[in-house]
């Protein structure tokens, strides 16, 4: 575990969406102080409950333009989120036993699969959602951060699958992020995660291809020593591919009980 923490911490500098004079669209609350802002926003809502969640889980919320953007970009209101999942082209589920803990979200995942969506699950266990998946990454517990770093490496250095227009127009610190990921190859991540390098590459290609990819995460990500950093890395992955601010895209925390 110590080796993993040291090796997987290479994305120390987050990719940040550029500050503008308009109200912020993206806000990540975390003990690390990561704060992202984006152009063309409606407004930001930060409640006491969200702040408490953020302190322990680095939860985030995005407010976009209209109900679809609101749900697609990080709002965890399941009534709006459900349809966003249903019409996604690619769904990446990480750290969530969705069928047991969030059955409404799981029902929309199965509906998306029926209409041809691709499903990726990152979970050490063979859960029902993993069984349904096109790719199941049975990751070694505690190595989520190494995996996400490797996915970004493949997209940047091997596939050139990043959204350059989004990065140039909407983000800051991209060069620092790129430099921090240079050594995070699938071969580097393989012994940390217990995954085959080609499985990591296939996952990166599928997510970046989209065209509308959505990430769902839960406490299997947040309740780890590297939980805050992993949430930040997932946000970087979303921005790297421009998978934000459109229907059926974004980074969605599956939260709440029952």
C-alpha cells in the first residue's frame, strides 16, 4: 500500500477550468483546496450538507445551462440523473455496487445497455453491474488513483484522444498535468492495480471515444486514503476529454442512502 500511495500520487497538480468573470460552473470542495471554475455558468450552490460531504469524500457539484446540463455535470438529484444515465454512450462505474445501493441508477444502466451503450465497471468484486459490463476491471483494492492516472496517460500520450479545444478554451495548468502523467504508463500501473496493460488501454479508448461518456462513483472511491486525490483525478479525466456540460456526460457521485 505504501508503494502504491507513493507511486500513484503523481497527479499532484490538478487540471483546472479557467477562472472567468461570470459565476462559477464547477466547484470541487476538498481538503486539498482544489477549486475549478468554468465559463458560461448559471450559478453555484454550496450547502452545509455538501460541505460536510466534501470534507470526507471530495464530493463535487456542477451547475450548467438547463436541467440536462445540471444533471449531466455532477448534480446527484436522482430524478434528473436517471435519464442522463439512460442515454449515455459509455458509462464508467467505479467503486459502486450500484444494483444493491442505488437501484434506480442501476435500472437506467440496464436500460442504457439495452439501447447499445458500453459499460465499464471498476470493482474488485464480480457484482451484478460488473457482470453486465463490456469491460470489468477487477482492480486491486486501494489502487484506483494509479488506474485513473494510467487512463489519462493513454489518452494523452498514446491515443491523442484529449479534447484540445475544450482544454485550450476552458482549462488551466494543462502542461503541469501532462508532465505529471508522463511516467504513468499502463505497464507502470499494472503491478499496482493487478490489471493487464491492454485492459487499461482498452478502457481509456472506450471512455475517450464517447461521444457522451459519464462516470458514476461511490464510496468504493471516496472511503480510501487516496479518495480525495482520486476524485480530483477523475475530474481531470472528465475535463481532459471534454466530457462535461452536455447531456449524459460528467462525473456523478452516487450518494445518499437506500
